[in-house]
């Protein structure tokens, strides 16, 4: 596929806590690293997103008495799945996978650093109103086509894809360079919703 300076790759949350052995491991999450590296080499422009939670974040089950990971609660912005403590600022778990080899990445976008709001999408926090600044960055630099890969397909990649489309970008998800969590059918729901939103799904 021919790519030019209107194309950018966004690598979503390829961090240790989302890989096997991490606090919120995505099954086989580490297996995509070589694929992501090869994909990134095809792009002149790359952004990395990094989940970056303060201790005591509102999305952590440990922040709510008598709650367990994967329970769902209502917060001010709507329903929130509670997670194990993960990607805490400055910890090993928040670090990128050590085999991720993308030295030409132009931006590391941190998200989820607001204590009261979780953040799946690379574009907006989970209140769906608070921007990360990525839309402005991409538009000011005149990118038109966004390709996504990373973790997890049915959460951060999915929300990023939907928001990217709503922001007016052409969006492609390379599903072979993603892995999903799949909570209660969330993976198939995400794939269907992305397809309906006009996201191009490529297996590799």
C-alpha cells in the first residue's frame, strides 16, 4: 500500500501491563510486537499512545470498597468497568514493551492521567468531551489517514478508531497487529461497530 505524508500510524498502548505477566494482560499481547515493528517501518510518521494513570485512579477496583476488577459502576460520565491497578505513572508496567522498536516515533501521547476520568481513546477521555489534543495535532500537520494497531482491539483501539472517524479521518485498523481482551463478547461487538462506522479492517 502506498503511503505518503498524509498517512500516520498510531500504535496504541503497547505497554508491559497489557502484555502477558502484566497487571491487565491482553492474551498474546506481546506477540504483536514484531508485526508492529514491521508495520511502523512502512510509515514515515508514527505516534505512540501511553496509558498513564496516577495511583488511586477512579477506574481501579482498588479505589472502590467492596468492588472487584471487571465490576461495572456508574461514574459521573457513565458506566465504567473497574480494572486492576495498571499502567501507573513511572512503573515498569507503564513502560513500552522493550522490544518495541520505533525510534522514529514523533509523539508520545499520554492518556488516562486525570484521576477522575478513564481514557480508552487516543482522541478523547471517557467522558467523550475532554480532548487529548490528538485531533488538533493531526489536523495541524495535515494528516488525513490514520492507521491503528496495538492493545486492546475491543477497548483502546476500538474507541480510537470510532473517534478518528468522527473527527473526519480515514481510519484503518490492522487487526493482525492488535489483540483483544474480549469481555462478554466485546471483541465481536467492536469489530461490527468499527465496520459500521466505515473503519477499514485489514488482517495484516
